[in-house]
C-alpha cells in the first residue's frame, strides 16, 4: 500500500487534567500514540508522519523512527494538517489518524484506503454508529443518503445531536484534493478552530466525491479524551490481547485478571493465573506457568519455567527454572536452565548457572554463580561498600552455608564450602572449607537454674561460664 499516514498528536488533551500530553498516556505499558503508529505500519503505510505540538519533546521521544512536524499553536485538526503540508506529497492517498484513538486496527485502515481508492472519492471517512454519540462529530446526510457534512458536538442543532452516526477521526484523503482546498478552512465555529471535518462540506460544494465507511466494531474507534475513556480503552485492549493469546493456545483462569501488553509473545500451553501483568518487550515460552500475583516486564521466560507471586524485570529465566514465591529479579539477571530463585529472594545483575539454587531469603547482586551451586538460606552478597559495587564469583558445585555473608570482591572456588553464619571476606580455594565463626560455649544447667529462679539472674547479669 502506497499511502502515507499522518498521525495528529499535537493536542493538549485538556480533559485529561494532566501534566503529560494526552497521547503520551499509556495503555498496557505502551503510549497511546504508539498504537496508532503501529497500526498504520501494520496496514502497510510506507511512510508515517506525526504532528506534534503540546509537549512535543516528550511525544517525539516516544516516536523514534517517525518523522515529526511541529504545530506550535494548536489551532485545530485542520490546522494540524496544514502544518504538515510542506513535508507531504500532494498526490496519492493520505491517511489521517488521531493519536488519541488507540484501538484502531490495521485491517480497518487498509480497508478504508482500498475503498477510497476504488471509489475515486476525495475523502473516505471512517464512521461508527454509537449508542451514545455524545462528544463526537455527527455525520450529516442529505435526502439521498449521501454524506454532506460533519458537524461537531458543540455546533450541532438539537436534531443533529440525535444522529447516531459519528466521525471516528480517521480519514483517507486524495492528497491532491485535500491540499487544493485545505486553505479554505476557517475558524467560524463554536471552538474557533480550523476543523479538518469541514473538508467534507467543502468537497461536497465542489462536487467532489465523499464516502463514509462504517466500521464493523464501534469499539475500535473510541477516542480517549478523559481518564474514564483511558480506562475504557485499557479494558477493551486487555480483552483483545487476552483473546488473541487464548486463541493461540494460552490458558487463563480469569482473563479479566490478566494484563498483557501489545509487545508480548507467549508460547502454547502456557498457563496464566490471576493478577498477572506481562509488559514491555517480553517473550514467554511454551508450557510456562505464571502467577498468581506476578509481574514480568521486558524479560524472557523460557519453556517450562514457572514464576509464582514474583516480579521479573529486564531478566532471563531459563528453561525449567523456577522463580518465587515472592522473588524479585531486577535488571540483568540470567537464571540458567533449571535454576531456582526461591522464596523472598532478590537478585540483581547476576548470572545463576544451570541447576543452581538460591532457595530462601537471599540477596544476590553483581554475582556470577556457576552450575550446581547451592546458596543456603539467608546468604547474601555484600556487593556495596558505600561507594562502589563489587563482584562475587561462585564457581561450579560450591556450597554456600546458610547465613553466609560474601564480602565482595570475592571468589569462591569450585566445589568449596562455606560454613553457616560465616562472614567470608577472602577468596576461597577450590575444594576448601572456609569457616569464620567464634567457638560455641555451653553453660550446663543454666536454663534450669533460670527457670527455678523465676526469670533472669537477680543481678540482671547473665551468669558466666564456670561461675
Ligand atoms: C475530533 C473530530 C470529531 C471526531 C473525534 C473522534 C475535529 C474538529 N473533530 O474531535 O469530529 O468525532 O475527533 O475522536 O476534527 N490535534 C492536533 N492539533 C490540534 C488539535 C488536535 O494535533 O490543533 C490532535 C489531538 O492531539 C488528537 C486529535 O487531533 O490526537 C483529535 O483532537 P481532539 O481535540 O481530541 O478532537 P475531538 O474533539 O475529539
Ligand atoms: Ca479526541
């Protein structure tokens, strides 16, 4: 498809009551405007241009790879198109999309372009029949049923308000016709803006063709103007994503309690339990179990792994590995095949080798752990000296006793053992035992005497050994 898409994204979005430009608000972790750009690309548009203005820097940062044109003062949708004129071709099809209508589908865009090109009309307007058309521009038809105008809500007569066919804000123009007449737009209306919608009556007056294409699914055209509509759009996209994954072989106990972003891939026979969020660029393998109460962001979870009641960010969970319950994998973790990050374990920027286990109550940071290592309960890497982070290396087959403090930088050799409750601050050779622990004392009968005395010794001092 040779069409160019122009995405209007310069408006402030006053009704959002936000410091963030409207189109930068996210749905399932992705800013609204990106959904529109992605749909245009997926429809086959060979060029996508965005008009930015309000909060332009913030919006342009979201649009890497998209050409942006500035509209310094937001004088209306018609004015936004005028601003982009200098960079656009004046022939072929020009799609105009609203950056605040994130539910639009690629197929709908492609069908609109095809219908306009077949008909030779100056514009094809995508319309929808809504139960409640409040807030949208209304499609006014003449007695023969032909479209003759779009009238904005604030400019509607009482009778026009009752029209249930609305303008979705998605158009395919014949660029030549558009640019031949766009200068004739005016601001003689309720909002004092240049309305792009007035192109319809201008074309009709010139005897040029105007066609309306009604969308099959009106949900697709929801414009997000308020936080209430943002939540509505989120719900609809949540449903759409979940349905796609379920139809592709993913089980969800309750799809109302699963949120999956648009850039997430999931393999077959994966099961997703309630209160699970999968966001960002995330790849989930086949036969994985996720949740309940789990967040996976910008991560890879390989086949047959499981993540229970945990958070995984910017990390890789290897095949058959297990995470949780209540583990926190922070950016840069690579958990090997069949490795384990267990209960109340935090790991950051570390590699945990194949079959190695960190089962309980540990903090592992900036570490490289080999294969088949066991890290006992409560063990931690002391990786930060208050100024810098230091590395810990634990070689294959080492056994870290419970409550070991590994004071980095440090290397524990292959097959070495550290004794429980040791603070290990010097490298340990392969095969050695490192123990750092004071001798145990035993005071015979002490507990019996204490109970007989009705509590602690009378002078408040602990009785000393041998006294
Ligand atoms: C617009 C349509 C309305 C339609 C509705 C569908 C006009 C005049 N009205 O109304 O018929 O039913 O969309 O959702 O077009 N924008 C700019 N520059 C501007 C003004 C707006 O880039 O100067 C952008 C906004 O960022 C937004 C889009 O254009 O992405 C639509 O603007 P908005 O103000 O939301 O128009 P609506 O009142 O919703
Ligand atoms: Ca809007």
